[in-house]
C-alpha cells in the first residue's frame, strides 16, 4: 500500500494544502478529545469523552458513533478510497456495537480507540506524521 503525498508537481495549490492541513488538525483534535484526552496518573492508560459518554446506555455510544461518522465523512471529502472508508466504518461499528455492552463495553472503550485509528488511517494515506500537524 502506497501513501499519496503532496508533491510540488501536483495541481494542488498552497491554499489547498493549507486547507487540508487545517482539516486534518481539526480531525486529530476531535480524535484526541474522544479517545485520549485524559490520562490516569501512574499508568499509560488514557481515555476520552467516548469512554465517559459510553457510561450512558445507548445515548453515549450513539453520540460516539455520530462523531465517528463525521470523521469518516471528512475522510470521504478528503478523497480516501472506498476500501479505506469501509474499514473506517468497520472501526466505528465495532466501537459502537461492542462498546454498548454493559461494563465490558466500557473496558473495551478504554483500549479500542476507533477515532484515533481512523484519523491515523487518514494521515497514513497522505503520508503525514502526526507531529506535522502541530502548530508551530
């Protein structure tokens, strides 16, 4: 699998690249908020709003799924191929279905971070390292 990169020979303008980076930064921030915003001191375990919302039966997992679908839709707009979009939808579905199981689903949400996986898939597609999204 080869990643598509931004090269000087493409028809993409500087404004297009800047807009794409802006969108990727926003998606990365959303994924961080949803999956890894809070760390448990003394451990390497991190969780986010998706885990907290998941404590509310059905409504919380549905909210997490909507955020996941937003990320997939943004990936579609950015031009990811259908095979990758399908895989991303599978991550969102797994997070929603398995995360909705009482108690076990809450533990599952701590370790299966679908939003981060999906954003990483987008970054990999374009050959971007997450550090490149940090504003300087």
